[in-house]
């Protein structure tokens, strides 16, 4: 997910997307701990998407105050 896609989302959509991505991240980590997944780069990419979503949410919260 690119930054322009993240900026286009509403705040509610950002929050729901954040929950989905965090759940996906936990699932990936668990699956990788049990047996190595084919592409471990997905874990890193997922973590970066979570960081981008979090940054945008923080930016919007500070803008409203």
C-alpha cells in the first residue's frame, strides 16, 4: 500500500485497515515461527505498512487539535 493510497482513506477506514494489518502481521509472525514462510520479506513489508498507517493517523490527530 502506497502513501497516496493511505492519504486517500478516511480516518475510520485508516483505523480499520490498521486493525486488519496488525492481525495479518501477527498471523504471519506465527506462521513463520512454526514453519518458515516462502517469502519472509512479507513480514517486513507488512510492518512498514503498519508504520505508514500509524504515521498518517498520528498526523491527522495532531492536525485536529
